[in-house]
C-alpha cells in the first residue's frame, strides 16, 4: 500500500477525480443566485430519489394514503450533480446544501425543515401519524430514527463510497466499513427476529427511514454489494425489507424524484397524484441529470 504522510496543513485538491469530485467542496454557502420553484401544494419538497430523499417521499405518500390531504406536495428535482444544492434559494432552505429540504407553506409563516430525519419527525408530528403517542413506544421509535441518522453515513459515505465510487479499491477502507455495515445489519436482524416492524406491531417512521438504506441494501439494490456483504444471511431483515417494499406508498415514494433505473419507475418531478400514471419517464421527455 502506498504510504501517505499528511502535510502539516491540509489543502483542497480541486483536481481529484472521484465520482462526486465536481460537487464536493470544503466550504459552504451559495455559489449562485437562483430562487427555488414553488408549486400549488402546502408542502414543497426539494430533493432527489436517493435513500435520504426517499425517506420523505415514502412518508408523504403514506400520509396521503391515510387520507391526509394537507400532505399534498410538489416534489421538485434538485440536480445535485449540477450543483443546484448550492443555489441561493436552496441554501436558504438548507444551509447544509444537501437534499432533502422541505418548505411548509401551510402555516402563517412558512417553515423550513432540513435533514431527512428532522423532516420525517416534523411531518409525523404535524399529522399525528406513524409516530406512536405512548411515551415508551415514542422513545423507542425516536431511538431508531436517530440510530438510522447516525448509522447510515457509515453505509453510504463510508462503505458505499469506498466500495463503489472511490477511484481505487482501498482494502483498509473497504474492510473497515464492511465490518461496521455487517455489524449494523446484524443489529437490525436480531432486533427484527421477534418483531414485525422496527417498533413492534406498529408501522412507523422508524421503518420509513431505515428501509431506504438497509432495506434496499438487503434487497440487493445498493452498490452491487449483496453478495459481498452476504445480505441474504440476515433472514429477519430480509423478511421485513420485502414486506415494506410491497406497500403501495413505498413503491410510489421510491419513484418520486428518482433519476435512475427503469424509465417507468422514474417520476422526476411530482406535482399531482395523477403524475404517477401520466408523467413517468417512459411517458414524458425528461430532465437530464447524468
Ligand atoms: N444527513 C443528511 C444527509 C443528506 C445527504 O447526504 N444528501 C446527499 C444526497 S443523498 C446530497 O444532497 N449530496 C449533495 C452534496 O453533498 O453536495 C440527511 O439525512 O438529510
């Protein structure tokens, strides 16, 4: 292995050539002036159909399926590979320049919410749904929501980055993160051994935030790493992942702002419930993100 000796002071090498080099910067703030589009619905979501984005669209589709009309939303696509997360309007909603970001226009003063877990907690509290009322169950649910926010970066930014995106395969890095992700899969598998859902019998936001990462991984949909991580050996996790994946709202949520895979599964922008039938990529001329 090549030996790297860190210099006294780290300097930004703008010419690195990994997959996200063009958007990764060591500074925050906006790079250009551009307002965000606003649609007709009470909720405005600015996102991409990555696991973090899908957490929110699953919850919104579940809320609508329950009959909460106030959860109607416009989902605007933010092209993160083109740097749209650094536009002044987006930075105004999320100073951290990451999708997803939400604007709630239904209140007297509009409310901005960023961080996928915070958005999900905000919406479930607003509609009093998918978040247990009982204090003990609520604490359990919140614990798993925070678990997911703290754990998934090891899967995405750690394992996924070094296994699938880094310009070279670094054994030390892949090994370190594979070990941690396997540990996380085991945590979930043991937990789900005697439970239908993450918090027991009730389907909650904990399931909705964990599934897009760990459900997708266990179903072989992330990083082409199913065999490498032997995901099928986590039987209880697989059973849970399959059950969640079959929900109508989960299927719909996974299509919103999606820019990858089958055109019929990509609803790049969602401005109306009927868009699922009429505006998927196989039916419209789409916005190019690659
Ligand atoms: N902790 C954040 C993470 C969000 C995040 O990492 N978003 C990625 C896409 S999944 C993003 O916007 N990346 C663009 C960038 O890093 O510039 C959350 O859960 O909302």
